[in-house]
C-alpha cells in the first residue's frame, strides 16, 4: 500500500516548571511493496527543564520505501536522548533526515542493518547549535548482506561555546560483496570557543567493495566572503548566504515541500540574527 500523505507525529512538551520525563516508543512496520513518509517533530511550549527519552523502530519489508524525517527543536533547557533501529529486507529503500536545533543536550543513536540483498539506506543529518549546547550523534550501518548501498552525510554548524560529536561507523561483513558505502561529516565553527569531535569509521571484511569516508572541520571561506562583499553584499548577509548554502543540500533532500519550506524559514531566521 502506498500512503500518499505524510504521517506527521508532533510531540509537544509542556512541563509548567515541573521537571518531567517523556518516554515515547514508536514501531513502524512498512509491509511488502509499501511506501510511506514519516515525520517526527519534537517541540516544547516554554523553555523549561525536562527529559525526552525516545525510541523508534522501523521495519522496511521487501520492496518497501520509507522516508523518515526527525526535527528536534525542543527547549534549550531540555535533555533529548533518542535511539532509532532500522531493519531492511530485500530491495527496500530507507531514507533518514535528522535536523537538530534545540535542547541543551542531544544524543542520537542510529542503527541500521541490511537483512537481505539489493537494499539502500540514506542518512542525512544537520545540527545547528550555539551557546552551551551539546549535540552527540552515533550511527551504525551494518552491511550484513551483499549488493547493498549506503550514503551518509552529516553536517554541523557550531557557534559560541557549543560542542558537537559525530561518531559514525559502517561495517561490511565478509559475505557483503558488491557493497557501496559512502560516509562524510562536514562542520563549520563560527567561534573560536566552539568544538567538534568527529570520527568516521569503516570496518571492511570483504574485498569486492567501494567504500569511502571523510570529515572536515573549518570556518567560513574568507575568499567567498570577500567575493560577496565585493559585490555589495554586507558582512552579515554574506555570512548568512554561505551558511544557508552549506546547510541547504541536507534540507533540499527532504521530499515534503511544506516541511522543507518550514526548515528553510528556520535556517534563514537563525543565520540572519
């Protein structure tokens, strides 16, 4: 069955200054030949202290297509811990888009496993943090079967004294021949006090594969900023343009137009401050 409209789940937390714990658990099963778009959106009504501990499990059956987006813009005083487990069967296609803006501390764990041949997994991530925020992402893609493809691209923009962590691992099992796996993490530091630790990893136990990984940490391109300013674009506007361009490829990968437009608005407002 093809589900035409996105399934949009909104988690709204209102603690009224009482410290609370929210622990949602979701199980999504996409049957054979099905197609579905899932959106998980975490928000709060005030800047209060609370703890979100979320678990999402997705099963993508044979020939299914699952597109999942997670948008986290919780209270800056909140703690957000989340785990996602994905199991893919033959010829399934799973896409993940993870956008993290809020919460004082965020820890995302993502595990995906290919249980059959000819499947594909795409992970796109973007985190934009400032102040004393901490964002920590741990991902694992397990190529347990041959003829599968994975593509992972996470980006981070850090300002002030924020801290970021990317720990991504791709495992290619001995029987997983003809594997294609790509992994990359790119980060921009907007402050001398911001810090990011990145650790992309490949564990390859097969010989007929195409795999690559990499990471970059840097600042905005001064030559690009100079070029924009030479065209009459101000300092703040040129900065906003470059940061928007850096983040845009993750946002444009989201298929739901209304959500994509909403994220474009958030990014524009954040970078034009």
